[in-house]
C-alpha cells in the first residue's frame, strides 16, 4: 500500500494511486497534514486587528471574520502601510521538525493570498476601481505579496513541504468578480511567478477558490496550477468541469457545500459518485475532502459521515482496496 504522501503525489500527477487519497475528519482519517507561519501575514482573525492594520469582526456562528475597516484607504498612504516582516525568525518556528511530524503524510504549506489580501487592505470596491484607475499602484502592492510568497516557498523547500496553497476566492455565484481580461493582465503574471517558484522547489501547487471560476481555469492550468481546492462545483456544473478540465487538473473537493450537503443522505451519496465520475480519472485527478467549518456551513454530522463513507466505498470499488 502506498504511503499517504505518495498516494497524493500520484493522484496529482495522474500516475495511478492505489486508492482515492482523502482529507477527512476523524475517524475517517486524512492523507494530509499542514504547516504554516506563526503568525502568518495572511492571518484572518475572527475579530481584532491583523498585522497589516485591517480591523476584523466575527460573522457569527462561523470560524470566519470580515474586514470592517481597511488600512489603505488612499494610495497616498501607500508608503505608510505596515508591511509585516516576512524575515522575522519567530515566524518560522513551526517549520522546525515539520517534516518529521508529518511522517508519511503529504505536507501542505500555507502561503499568502494575492487577491484577498489586497482587498483586505483596500476594500473590495476600491480594488475593483483600482484595476482601471490605479493599476500601477495595484501592481506594486501585488509585487510585495509575490515577493513574500517567494520567501515562504524558499523556507518551505528547506523544511520538506510537499504542496503550496493559499486562498483567493475569485468567483461570485454565476461569474468572476472581475473581467477575465483584467485578471489575465494584472494577476496572471503574479500567479505564474509563484507557481514557477513552487515547482522549482519541488512542490505541487494548490489554490483554494470558490464561486464561478470557469473563465480562468484554463489560464491557471497554463501557468502551472496542479490542484484546485473547490468547495462549490454545482454552480459551474460537474459535467462541464469534468469535460473541460478533467484529466488536466486535480480537484480537491467535498460534495458542494452550499447545495449538495444540504440534500438528503441518499442524494449526498449520489453526488459523491457523480463527482468521482465527472472530475476524476482512474489515474488520478480527484481527492475528496470535507469542509472544515461544518457548523458555519450548516452541515450535519450525519451528512459528513455519509459523504466520507461514500467516497471511501467508491475508492474500494475503483481500486479494490
């Protein structure tokens, strides 16, 4: 039987794992473990002030917070923006012994977002306006974030990290938040630099992005994205995702957290099977997971159990193990 680390690697590379590697809660187990900076410059507190000066408030019965006051209201204040010191030795203590603690699991390292962090600093509407009215300032801020990620990747390589992930939710329910061409002009080159550095360091690239992101998935594949961590799929269509991107990208996903997990237990089982059929291939390309804030998403313990059991049953049917 393959180790967790090798099973995940083979699934990502379409090299034929011996099962569906998975990322589930106890008692179902996980082939993954994670590591990150402490504190991380991309920390999202449920309340309080982060390292950049953004003020956060809790959203309620959830692990999530929301920025209520941004530190960079005007570009005239850019030179006075507090930029966390990525080189602070205290930030890297979690990496000591991380590979040994991970054992034979796939060690996933957490980086710094390239879109969300900008709108945490500028505000979402200001960020959208900046695309047209202040693109050079936007690129300058983005360059800072890219350079920070490159340092994180360097440190993670030394620590033996296997994969690199950060979150950037780009989609609304039915379309991208910004024009795809604007994404290609401003953000695509930045992602390309980060993914190239991660690959050079021997790490697989992961991106968490929810909402409707079909319009940029081809671009992300082109510049080196290996794995899309996608908690929603039904708003884009499983058949469409599978036909256009299956076999070219690995999906790291639970049953759709907004729609699928709210259905009956039998429908959840059926959704799991549809996901594997559409998104995966016998050689890899699909890694089932769970949503780690079930209370905030309204997922019942019974629904989580059924989803995990069904994915494990499918794995046994596919690989005989």
